[in-house]
C-alpha cells in the first residue's frame, strides 16, 4: 500500500499520507507551477515534472516531498528544430500573448516521467521522448522517435501533440513503447534507434488518438489501451489490437462512432487487474449520467465490473489521463484525481472508495509511492 | 514563482548589460537558463524586467545598460479580467 500518494495539479502539488481511515497533507507545494508528472528514479529519489507558461518546464527532485531541488537541465529540443504547425497553432490559440507562435520545436510540458532500473525517461510535448542515464543531470533526445519519418503526418490532439505514455520491458531492455496523441503507439525493439507504428486493429479518424497504456513489465507484450475510439488489448506487443469493451459503458462520439471513451488505465500486476474510468464521449467528458464509476477487469477484459461504492452520483467533470495511480502487491490501493480538485482513494483494490481530499486545483497527475 | 522553485529570490551578477549579468548568473546557476531562455535562444516572452523603479519595455531587454548597484526585478507578465 502506498506511503505517499503524490498529486500534481494545475497550481502545485500535495503529498497525501494516510491518517487512520482518511488522508492528510501538509499543504500545496510548488505553488503556481503546473505539476504534470512524477516517478521514483533508479536511485529511489522522486523526480517531478513542472511547467510554467512564463518560465518553461523542468524536472525537480525531492526526497521528502517538502524540499524540491530543480535539476540543472531538463529535456529540451535543440535550437532550430522545426516544430509541428498544428501543435504550435493549438498552443498559440491557448496563449494570446503569443509566446508559442513560432516554427521552433519547444518542450512546453513534461507529460510523463518513467523510470526503469537504470534510466529516467521523459515524454513531452511537443511530442518527443528524452532519456537520462545520469539521474536527470542530462537528457538525450531519442531521435529515432523524435525525428520519425512519419512525424510530418502526426496530428495534435486537443491537448496538443504530446508523448504521454511510456512502457518499458523488464525482460528485454531494448524494447519499449510510447503513446502519442494523436499519432498512436510506437514500439522500438532496438533500444530506440528505430520505431514502428503499433496500431493495427485500432479505429482511426485523423490519426490514432491513444489516451492511456498499461501493462505488466514482466509480461510486457500484453498491453491495455484506452483510446479515443475504444478500449483495446494487444497480446503481441502492439502488433494487433482487439476491442475488450463487454461490460464497459459505450459512448457516442461527436462523429457518431460508438465506443468506450476515457483517459486513464492502470494495472495491478499481481492480481492481473486492470482499471479504467469511461466517460460520456468526447463532447461531454464526464461520466455517463453523472454517475462516477471505476471499472475493473480481472480476466484480461473478457468482462468488467462496475465499482461505484463510495463514489458520487452527481459528478460532471473529468479524470485526465495522468490522474490515476495504483499500488503493486496483492493488497493494493487505487487512486484518482478529478478536474474539480478531488482525489478518491480505494484501499481495497477498488471495492470501496472514499474522498481523500477536495478543494485542490485541477488534478493533472497522480502517482503512488512506497 | 521562480523563487518558489529555485529557493533563491536574489542573485548578484556582473556586466554592463542585462544580457551580460544574466549570463554571469547562469554560469553559476545553470538551471536558470531554461527559465529565462527558450529553445530559440530568446528571452521567454512572458518575462518582464524592472530596472530599479522603471519598467523596461524595449524589444531587446538583454541590451538594458546596467551600472554597479542597479537592481533588476524579474516578474511574470500578468493580465486579468
């Protein structure tokens, strides 16, 4: 069970700790900064991605969630690298001062920090992957992905063109996957030199709009995928995908396509349990009929259970892609934050839920640390 | 806000212009570079500088002339409504 549930928001972060049956925190840290990603590094320290429209983005490190030290270097594109026009237009539209209206490729947000036993990875927008072999002291662009031949055809999602999901393989260190909105899943089998599109079987509109990925790193080729256009599983490392939506609420998208729509997906590997929070389509982005529910499968998606014990029934906001976390181990907790600043926690594998905290800014990321 | 992150609210540097002074400070605190300059090498466009009590509104703030004892305040460009 988690010692700390770290919650990154649009204006800072809190570290939740259990206090009897409830949860407590020491106040909002990193005030004013978007806190967008967190991971525990190979050294056991905690690495946090922070962003500001004014001061750019970087990675800070902490041992105790009280004192945060910025690293000297964050992931950063090189001067002169050409940016994606659609991404820059989207960022410019959200930035009336015009700071991002340019042709340069910028790192404007760290969407995902991930760690394996040796390295740190950062998935960023404008979409790209960076790796650090020295605990964040320096970051190298993964050029095989960042300069992929298909890049000119990558479409930006509603949140921009972002690399938001990173999966690594504990058995084969040369194999990893990323999820990019809205370009899809890419896999490398040679340590990042070359990447293939891994989206066969997934419904596509204007690009493959993957929203979230989860797997067991020890059995890495079985991957669960919450997509804009459905919920999928692959048994062959992403070469083929099949819908696993029996028992999940089906939404109607703006283009009338019917599928499961949502963002986060998390997995407890010991119990082979996968969790999702479907929403009522891309035009509403809150739970169907305002009834908040988490869904769990324990048989690889053959069937799903609705879990709503303790969750509200008048709930009209969303849960973003990074805002859900899960513990590992046979007895585990599940946690998610909302765009209205609540965090809900289950300490019994999703069977029952309690509101852990409310009144936070929009929750952008949740991670559980042991 | 930057001080929230860095833990430093004041720094001293040497140079005849703001650009020189920032480079001097960044040489000793390299982590500040990403917060003052974007990937194109430009000063981030939402940052504003006040020299002593005077708002500095030129297109190239790095050319701001400085003399010993001058104090430059770094602020966010803020609007409201």
